[in-house]
C-alpha cells in the first residue's frame, strides 16, 4: 500500500492543514513517515511546506517546496527563492523561509521555542496547501490543537523490548488524546501541570470532578502512573489534539522486532490506524 | 543614549531617564547603533542643543503623525546590511540572503524617502549607490518581494538549469522504474525510501534483482534497492549538470558582489543617513505624542518653564484615568520650595530634572514654553532614593554621605534637586543643615530647588521661596473611606500652582486635613487639631 498517501488522506479527511510527526524517541522513523507524506503530497500536486523543530539531515526536496532553514545551512546550489528572513533564531543561526526552484538537497531547521514554531508554521501555511512538521510534542501541543493532525512514530530504537515500545506509544497516544472538558459538568481547573503526586492525591481523595489542564503536554506522567491516572480520574483538556495514526519502525541498528506482530500490537494498544512505512503495510 | 556622568543611577531612576530613553528610542538597527552612542550636550554647547531641539520641534509641527508612523513602520523592517557590506568590502562573495537584504534595504530607503516629502530632514537617504545596487539586483525580485538568482542575471543560466532539471527528471524516472519493478515483483503497490522491509512470507523464490539484503531476521529482510545501470548513468549526468549550474550561479553571485563592492562606501553612507533619520523620527514622534516645544537653551544655571509636565507620571495618571496638572516655575540659581503633603513638591523637582534631561539631549521639552540651562551634572538628594536595608548607616547618614559625594564632584554647572533633606533628624538641627546646604549651593551658583517642610529656610539662606498653593478648601471626607475616592477629592481640592512667596511665609502642610481625607477616624483628627491649638 502507499502509506504516505494513506496518512495524507487521513489528515485531509479531518480538514487538517498541518501534520505534525512526533515520536516516542529518536530514530523511530519520523523522517521516513514525513518523507512518505511529502512524496504523496507532491505527487498529488499540493504546494507543500516543511518545517522542523530542530535541524534535520539533508532532504532531497522537489521544486516549489516551501521550507524553513537556518541561513548558514542554505546551500548555494540549486539557488532557492528567498521569501523572507525571519527574526527567529535557531541553534544553527537566524532562520529564513525559502522556496525551491529546482529539486535538490536542503537542510531543514526550525525555532526552538513553541511560539517561534507557531510563527514559522503560520508563515509557511500562508504559502502552501499543507505543512508537514517534524517536531517534539511538548512544543507542538498548543499549535496542533488549531487545525493540525498528529502522527505518532514509534520503533525499536527507543525501547529495549517490543512490549516496552508498545507501552510507550500507547501511553503517549493516550496522553495526547485526552478528551475535551465538559463545561457543564463539575471541574477542577488546574493552572499548571498535573503531576503523578497530584494525581495520587486526587485518587486517594476520591475526586470525581473533571480535572482540567490546558493541553495534554501539561499531564506530566508516564507509564503506570499515567495509565492509573487516566483510568481512575476524569482528566480533561481545554485544547484537544487530533492524533490520526501511528507509524512503526521495527528495525534499529541495535535491535529489531518482528515487524508484523509489532505493528499489530501497536494498532491494538493505540486503537489507531497504524502503519509500517518500511514494509508498506497497514495493520489489519 | 548614554547619560555618562550627567546623572548617577539613583537620580536617573527618579528623573525617569530610562522612560525617556524608551520614549525616544529608534526602531532600526542603524538608528539603534547611533542612538547607543548619543551623549548629552554639555555647557558651552547651548546653541547646538537648541538647534537640534528646534529642528525636531519644527518637523514635528510640519509632519503629520501618520507619516511619521508610516516611515517608522518601514524602518522597523529594514534589514541590517552592515555585516554584508563589511564582508563584501573585504572581498567576500555574497550569498543569496545577503542579496535579499541589500535589495530590501535599497528599496526600503527609497520608500522611506518617498514617505517623507519636504519634511525638513534635509538630503534624501537614497543615493547613487543604493540606486545602482537596487538596479543590479532588480532581476532577482520575485513576486513574493523576495530574492531569487533568476535566469535574467545570466544568459547561460536558463540553459544550465534546464539541463539540470532534465537530468533530475531522468534520475527520478530511472529510479522510479526500478522501484516499480521491485514493487511489482514483490506484489506491493510501492517501495518507498532507500531501505525497506520485505517479509519472508512475501518472497516467492529469490529477491528481485537489484535488491540488497542489509539485515536478515527470522521473519523479515531489511533490504536496500541498489542503483541500476540506467539510474547510475542518470545520476552521473545530473551531477555534471549540477556542477555546470552551480558554477554559473556562483559566477552571477561574483558579478553582483563586485557591483555591491563598488558601492560599499555609498551604502555605508546611506546606512548612517537612515540611522540619523531614524533617531530624528523617534524624537519627532516623542515631541508629537507629548506636545513638546523647543526650549531656549541658555548658558545659565536656570530653569524657567510654563505648563511643564513630568511625562512618566503623566503617562501613569493617564492609564489610571486621572488628570495631570502642569506647573510653572522660574528658577534662577537656588530656591526653596514648600507646600502641603501631596501638593506635588517632589513632582516639581522631577519636572525640573526631566526638562533639563530633555534639553541636555537636544530634545523638545514637555512644556508650553521653557528656558533651560545645560548642566555638567543633575543630582537628586533626599527622599525617593531607593532605601537600602541593613548596613551600618542610618537614612540620615546615607543622605549626608550622598551630599558629600555630590559636593565633591567636579561640576561647574550643577542642577541639584533636594527633597526633604535632613527630615529624619531633629527639626532644629535639620533646618540648620538645610540652610547651610542652601547657602553653599547659592555660593556655588548651582541651580537648586530645595523642597522642605521647614520654616524660614529661604529667608535664612537668602534665596527665592516658592510655595505650592495647597488645598483650596478642606473637602468633606468621602463617606465610603475608599482610597480612590479620597484621592479624587484631594485632587479636586488641591491647587498645585507654584507661586513666589515672601521668604518668611510659613509653609502649609495641611497634614491633618489630608489625614482626615485619607480616612483617619474623626476622633483621631479632632485630637490632632486640639493638640495643634495647644
């Protein structure tokens, strides 16, 4: 199957104009998923914009792609159209927006702050049909809640065992998919983060009201504590996120999982459409 | 804008120096650089200070504020070409972002000029240099107002790029055929990426030709699709085309860099001119926003003004929905200022300092009319200085050490603003100290305003006595005892006018009436009046 196209369709069915690819760790196939969607979008004739939280390895871009990069990283050839030089800074230098005139190898870079990323994505979105963003979830939550879809990548590189990898992605997606709070029902609105200690206190006190945080990044828990808190408390968000799919990468230099069962386990644990971009498969 | 030794930090804080700096700060990197080097005019430079203030005030009068805002909004987005110009001057070849910035700079300079017709700013900023660079880079202006090293720069570029695009298309086609063949042989819709997984169950017999196994596992193979002969050939042709295109693009950059280098000095002049314009526009905006006038800057230790305002407080009051009452003063040499509590004595001192600061930087002043001297130093002594907790010195001892420091500084022309000096010691000795201080300042020909509640200082020191008129009538305390209401009632009752009075006129404190207005209970107030009459 054409995984990139399928992911793109899933996002566009929801009206998303931006797709954020986040991962459970490094080298879990985020860039592969992003590139699969990028190829599909270009083949569909869309004007594509690309952004990244941090520097990315060089990517071969097609003509007419809008991208954000650091000034020192812009290659001299093929010459790209400079659209705007931003006041935003990245770890590699000041950022600029450019459009490829011819295909070639380009670096992506992005601002390190959430507010900076918001500006960058808005700049790119104004000039393109769809924006693909490689990023970290803690910087994306407030941005993705507007009209963005999220794809969560997981893989063998970020966990010692298959069950740990499945548990990690299930936890992350559960956190990202915390439902919206009901304004008509009783609620305890938190100003800041919900920590494991606070959750334990709420459970001990038999708290039945909705416990409301701004967005899911403010739920600062993992693993068993998070699972327990989500099961026993009515945790809700003011701004919800739209997680549309997961992708898996079963191979890593240090270990690998059996791709078929791993994909099936991820799909079962997350209850989301799940894809193996490397194997060109969707979980049954 | 640097105060240098005109002001110490504590006086700067009390007199709103930072507020003034923010209010007249330019907006472009060029203006900001010049502004950071701006220093006060010193005694002897009265004509220059007055000339600058007059020029700014005149432009402020002639130029509509909307035009000032429009020009400033252009300046706000002006790129900083200093690095680019410096680099090219030293032989560097510019990159495309550098050309983008230069093009934007040259175009913006022309737009700024066009936005300020007959404004009195003198010469246009755009010059032969900016026009030449703008013309040289014009083919790179794209529809998005960015910059692109377009084919129009070099007759050979279009052909080289077309060849590169053709070669890239050949690579894509050859690679696509290989991927399609492998996908078909594996029974898949596509093979995406350079590495892919093949499940052993998918492989019927051997792997398709060109597929290399990277890693083997029990159930799957991690594979890579090798480049076939036609792909490799296409890749070689693409690399060759890329090399030709790249060389031509560099040739264009080199030619454009030479044009920029030729005009580097002129661009530097334009950059300085736009910086000066920016600094002036910021001062014009300040003058317009605060209805300032050009002062007569005089070679005397004197401050004379009508309807003057201390702008930081005026801004604060405006936010709070309160009215600011301007003041008049004619201070030549030293003078004593008395008046009730909350009658504006401290603000009168600050107004003096603020106007002196404006004049020192050649700015119009917030007054209907003013004659202001230039000073070597402006110093504040007394209340208002941020109290330091702890330490070995009492507040009185700290005042005395501050005074000693002020008196020993070299400042032939000194403006000193004294707010209730020696208020924390006995009234008897405190008065003696204030009289001695006033006499010393008079002997030094300092311009000094000494605010005090002590009686007879002006007469004893032989200087002018100014007094805030004070409460016109004792208002009825607000029933709700609300502080805001009390302040409203106070403001309505207070006459902030400063008048010259006889040297021995006793100062009015109106302290008990104020205490009542501010909500002290009636019994307490009655007791105070009884005590006063005994």
